[in-house]
C-alpha cells in the first residue's frame, strides 16, 4: 500500500532561502572575528558560535523576506517562476514563520554577545529588508545589497570588542565585502535585463545596458580587492594572506573573463563557483596566516 509523503516544512524552507549559500557571508564574518580576537588576544568559542548563529539567522531572514516581497515579480520572470513561493511548494505561512524564527535567533544571539550588538541589530536588519524593495524605485539596488552585506564583518568585530573604538579595519573589511557582493550582483542582474524592462523592475543593467553593468562590476571588484588589501595592511597580515589575495585576484579575473555582454551563459559559473571560491580561499589563507602568529 502506497503512503503519501508528509511535507517537510523545515527542509522546504531551507531550500527556499538557499541555505547552503551562507558560504558567501560566513567566511568574512569569521575573518573579522578571528582577526580581532588575535589582535585582542581574546579567543572565545562562545563568541564564535554566537557570531555564527547571528550571521546565519540574518542571512536566512534576508532571503526569506526577499522571497516573500518578490514573489509576484518572481512569478513574471521565467528564470524565477519555479521558486518555491511561486509554485506553492512552500506556503506563505511557512515563510513568515521562518522569518520570525530567524529574527528571534538574531536578536537573542546579538543580546548574548553584548548590549551594543543588540542595540544595533535592528540597523543590521533594515537594509536586508529594504533591498528587495529597492528594485522598485532605484536603478542601483546592488548598492543597497552591498550596504546590507557590509554589516556582517563590522558586526562580527563589535561582537568581540563591544565598542566602535579601533573598529576601522572592520569598516574597511565591510566595505570590501559590500563592494565584492554588489559587484557580482551587477553581473547576476544581467540575466534579467529584458524581463526587468518589460515588467518595470529597476537595475543597473536594465537602465544602462549589460555592457555598462559589466564594466561597472569590473571597476567595483578592483576597488573591493584594494579594500581587502587595505584591511590586510591595517591588521598586520603576512605573506600567506597576500598570497591569498593574489589567488583572489585570479579568481575575480576569471569571473569577468567568462561573462561577456553577448554571452551570459556562464553567469552561474561566475556567481556560484568563482564567488564561493573567493570567499573560502581568502578566509583559508587568512586563517593560516593568523595561526602562524
């Protein structure tokens, strides 16, 4: 006798928010956390675990909110029409519950870290929620995404110190991460130029064209790389970190080489493979450098 499989709401929700893509944000939160722990000689597993919970919760909240807010837009785009909220594979109620759980996890972990993290946590959430609305009123939503992602390294630094004093390197690292993510969001948005123009969604590629967006992405990534270098200089990293930066430069060059204005077939390779490699590689080299201190 056949049985009807019961829906797994947790599994479906994690698929909705592409939980595995936390790889893009976590390495830089860890880089910030471990760097300041080394500088302050204040390593703590407790803080590291709480930073992990806070960062994953914030990203999950952002993705779920993005899917909820954009569900009608997603339904009009063939590339996104099979997303779980559009097809009904995940109910709107499940998505809202997931948002609420993620928000509670973020606030609790921030509060357990220190009072400053708790007080600032609403400011960390704000750009995450504004981002999906941005494409309705500005041609530069990628900048707001970058601002939202800048929060992670700064928040991780404050999780250890509890003060803005001496947090300059974290702000530089946050700017690097924001520019890096904003730059590849410019590339990713190129896939939807025709649909975006048709349905009235704003983006830099839709306004200025794919070629201009790819040029802007290249410039943004050059500045991001320079900011990663600045962070390394401010925090006294050695030759291993700089070797990692050289590897990152090659990966970014590859990313821009495979995506061309007249051929966007390799956007996913650039977006997922190259950028996932950048995050993991830079953190791995930085961690090795920190361990040798």
